[in-house]
């Protein structure tokens, strides 16, 4: 049974990459299959965080979900820490995943930096919690940006090892679903599905406005490097005006952008915001200098983002409403994850007391 799950960390500075690479893509999926969108606050504490700010940043991501057009009556919107099953399944997965697998995660290496000995164990185990987020709902489809690809491969590896290691129990207890894509590596009945990453479109990797070789990121110290979802129209226009470019006019074909990361990035942003392909954008602006393209991009970005920013600010003025959405969503999420965890506990062989 198909189901979408995705999550965004409440670490502040939500930006255009989070919107185009993820949140905007969540919206149409809610009409295609049951959808669950999570604010992953347990992930936000894997690096040093300020407890006084966490509730506010959690509400900010929720407001972005709602303002982007996710309907809390259709999709489930909730924050991770309200549903205990995530942490419980993550523990089981910590005992499935291998240290070697986690040691290869590039995001851990980047975030831990040189002083790896001093990184939290939670930062190391981050991907097992992410696998638990997805598999506690037996979700099949996960829309994310390109930077999450490796984590989703690990999620599949964990599901696969669980299905293999406990194949006998799964069968004996009658808890398996037939494997839709039979293969020699997998038993014919699975408890956890093998998740499909959804990484597609012109915006899977939006780059920094200051350096076309670095991804746009919440933690970049330069605010000019990113367009924040709560920037004013003036700030958006200014950041696009100041975005790094090269002196050449825009080419007529994608090949002409190969060695021009900043230009390619701005064309990708234009394409994603307008819903056109990059080729269509280039045929519209072929031969034009950035003095023409940038104002057009700024107008488009303000047109698309300003109404959302306004709606986010309106929603954030009423935190009680946001909290009620999250509470309701957490209740509905638990109703799905609760039975999955009950079955997972039986598969593991835990003695059931109550
Ligand atoms: P996070 O909070 O870093 O980012 C949220 C989403 O935004 C995407 N993204 C980008 N897309 C395009 N260009 C960029 N520059 C850019 N920067 C970020 C991310 O790929 C992501 O889709 N580990 C996840 C959160 C998570 C999760 C999950 C996602 C936790 N559990 C389960 C899916 C399923 C993260 O840190 O995202």
C-alpha cells in the first residue's frame, strides 16, 4: 500500500532549497496517496541546540507546510517527538545497522567535521532515526532533495537486513507482505517495504547564491547565500541582485551551463519557481545578460514567495492553532505507527507484558 513520508528539521533559516527541493513537492502528493509530513525535532538535537528556540522553529516549519498548501485534513502533519514510536524503532534499527554503514555517511563526516570524537552519538546514529521515521509507517515514497539520497539507501539496507534476519519470525507470525519485486537477496515476504526515493525535478540541489559549488544551507554563516522563506520582498530582490554570476550572457542550451555553476543554479531556480523546464527557460532568455535575467528572476521569486511568507507570518501569530494541528496529527500518526511497533516487538521476540 503506497504511502508518502517526509520530514524537515526545525533548525531555523528555512530556505528556498527546502521549499523547492522538498516542501513544494509534498503538496501535490497529498492528493495521490496517504501522506505524512513530519517536523523532525528529535533530529534537531543531534547538534547543539537552544531549548528556548526549539518550539518556535518547530512551529515555523509547520507554518511553512501549511502556507505551502499542505492540508492538515488530508495529510498528517506532526512533530516527531510527540510520537514515541520513532525513538523506539530507531533503537531497534541501531541494533540492525552496522557501524561500517554509518561510518560511510557523508553528511555525518561533513557535520562532525575534524573533531569527530566530540560529535554526539545521536549525530552518528541520525540515519537510523530517519529510517525509523519512514518505516514506522511502512512508507513507500519519500520526496527529498539530492542530499538525502545516501540516507535513503541506508533506509533500504536496514529494511532489507531486518526482513532477512527475521524472515522466519515474520513468516511464522503471519506479519509479512508479499515482496512485490522478488529477488534472490530477499525473502518472499517482507515486514518493511523497500522505500522508493523521490528525487526529481529542476530543484533537487539548489546551490548557495554566493558560491555555485556549495549547496544552499541553513547553516551557511552568510545570509546572502540563501533566500529564507521569511525574507521580505526587498530582501529577496537584494539577494538575487547580489547573487554571484559570471559576465557571459545566458546560452541557448543546457550544455552552455556546464562550467557555469552559478548561472546554472539561477536558471534552475527560475525553472522550479515557474514550473517550466530549464530548456524552456533558456530558450526564453537565450543571449540575455544577467542585468535582464536577474530582475525577471527577482520578480518571479517575490511573486511566488511573498504570499507564502505572508501566510506563514499570519499563522505564526496564532501558535495555539499550529500546536493544535500538530497534536491532532500526532494522534493520527500514532494510530498508524503503534500497530507497526507492536508487530515489530513481536518479531523481535520481546516478552509482552501489557
Ligand atoms: P533538512 O531539514 O536538512 O532538509 C529538508 C529537505 O530539504 C531538502 N534540501 C534541499 N533541496 C534542494 N536544495 C537544497 N539546497 C536543499 N537543502 C535541503 C532536503 O533534501 C530535505 O528533503 N534528514 C532530513 C530530514 C528527515 C527526513 C526523514 C526526510 C528526517 N527524517 C525521513 C525524509 C524522510 C534533513 O535533514 O532534511
